[in-house]
C-alpha cells in the first residue's frame, strides 16, 4: 500500500490551465502546418468578419476558423458544401477543450467540385427567374454613350475602344474594377449599380453596358459567377452585354445579361453597327428612293397624257361650254324681260282699279244714308207690329181672366195656404177657407161651425189667421 502511494506521488501534478496550455503547445508544435482536404460545413460569418466553420468527410469532423485578415485574401468565397483544400495550423481552444484548424489559405479541391457548385447555383438562380427570356431587354440600335465595366489596364479595354472606333465611334465611360481575386465580384456589382444612377452626379447615363474581361481559368472567372454580380446584371435597367473570357468560357453572368458576346471585341461589334455600312445603306436607300420617285413621276406623267388624249383639246371643250353659256344667257334675259312685263301689266291693272279716296268716302256716306232710312222705316213697322201683338194679347188676357167668370156669378174657394180648392172632398172639418166673389170681397169661414162669416177684406189671395171660437162655420 505504501509502495503504491509512493509511485503515484512521482507523477507530476498539473493545473487544468497548465495541462490545457501544454496540450496546446504540443499540438501546435506537432502540427504547425498541415494541408487538409474536406467539405465546408456550418459556414458562419461573425459580425467581426471572422469565419467559423467545420471541415468534414465521411469519417470525421474538425472545427475550423478563418480570421478576418485572411478572409479578405481568399480567392474563393467559402460556401456550405464546397469541397476545398485548406492550409493552416492545428491549435486548441482551452476554454472548451476543443481543437480546431486555423485556415491560412483555401483552394478548391478540384474543378469538378467547382463545376458542381456552379451548377447548383445556376439552378437556384434560374428558379428565381433571373435568366428568364422575358427579362431580357432589347439593345439600342446606336447608343449615344456606352459604359464599360472592366480592368482599366490590359488588352480588353483597348480591344473594345479600338473596335468601336473602327465601326462607329461613340462616347465611352470606363468604370475600373478588379476582374479576379478577392473583392472583384463586389467591385463589378458596385460598378453596374453605380451606372444606374450616374446621371445624378452630372454625368450622362449610358445607353448600354459592357461587362468584360479576358480569358482565364475557371477560378479566374469566378467573380463573374458570384451571386452578387449575377443579381446586379439581372436587375440593371440599362441593357447589358456580357463578354467574359473566351468563346468557350461561360459564366452565370452570361445567362443574366441581355446578350452574350463571345469576346470583348465581339461585344463592341454587338454594341454598334458599322458606320460605313450604314452610310452605304443610306446611299442605297437614297438612290432607291430617288429612282422610285422618278419612276412614279414618269408613270403619273404617262397617265396624265393618256387622260389628256382621251379628253381632247381643252379649248374646243371650252368653246362648247361658252356657246352654251351664251344661249342660257339669252334665255335668261328673255325670261326676265317677260317676267318684268307681266309684273308691269299687273301693276297697271291694279292702279287702274284704284279710285280717289274722296269718291269712295262719298259713296260710303250715300250707302250709309240709305241703310239708315231703311232701318228707320223698319223700326216704325216693327213697333206697329209689336203694338198690334200687345193689344191682341191684352184682349185675349181680358177674355180669359177669371174676373169675368166671377162676374157671371162664380166664386173662387182657396184653402188657408191660398191654393184653389177644386174638389170639396179635399176639405176637412175645422179647416179655414177663403171665398172670393165678384166684388173682390173675401170671406173667411171655418168648415163645419154653422155660423156666418164675421170678417171680410178686399185683398184677394191674402192668407188669413186661424179664426177664433166665435167665428161661424159655413156648414
């Protein structure tokens, strides 16, 4: 027991920190520089600009970190699933007892892996509609200003300017950018976006853009496959010609552009027509226009001549019309003379039928006097006839008057209302009646009293009051 304890006491004792730092130094000394191939996984860019990721294969996973200063120098952009070969050193993170790979360089693990990544990116962007034909804009026939996004040095810009001058010189604006390496994609995208609003700075906005660079390897052309460039080209309001690499090279920028040119020189040829060809075409069109116009004039002249031959001599045609006008003038003159003569005769006849006003008044007075005399005679006759009628009517009235009947011994019996009683059966006992005789004396009596009348008066047909008890009755 004592021997065993003594053997353990000979083992050096470490603190946790000392052991972690010792392991860190050991690993860093052993693996000071390594080259590792794997697939990037869990790629994360921190706000500080550092990248935290993992490298994995079918057997294991190792954490990896790439500091901000190294990130800006990488030739490729780290993406999820990208197979790469990295160079760096192995170290530990003592706070978590982890070991990790600090990346210093990064390259693609092979062209096949890069092509696979580009194909997947192409499918994704195509699904978004960035390559759709309906998004393509028509190139202007003869742009006034052309914007070029490329390197300010090298053969590309010289070839474009030379070809433009040969074909049709135009005003060219060059936006210098990096065309490969770290930051090239961002500069190209910023240049395309900058041209969209360059007129806000007092510079004429281009009518056409050319994005160009010379040939190179797939890695060299990678900036023009970056998503930021593809989106800038697709969203450009100015038509874009993509001229990246050689004729056999194809980038995602080519799919997003409105037109692809096989080379930068080809882009210049697509941008403008040949001025000499246009001049020749204009001269040809001018000749054809003049020839056509001359032919049309000749055809119209022949047509007019044909019509003139069929019409005859205008002077002879006019002679006939002149003679016809003269005849019509004579007829009109005769008709007018006849019309005036008829009107004159009618006027004279009307004037002859008119008489002096004094004579007309005199005749009217004479007629009025005769009518007055006739009315006077007629008045006397009418009055005489009316007097005879009135006399006759008076005699008839006298003859038929009931007074004459009373003079012959008759009398008139009336009830108390003054109505004539024609039938004694209509009388009732106690009823007051009046009797009118020849001398107009009216006697009143009560029916059935048996007394003599006590009151008389001379007003015939006058209604009387009801008799008192001492009045006598006739019956």
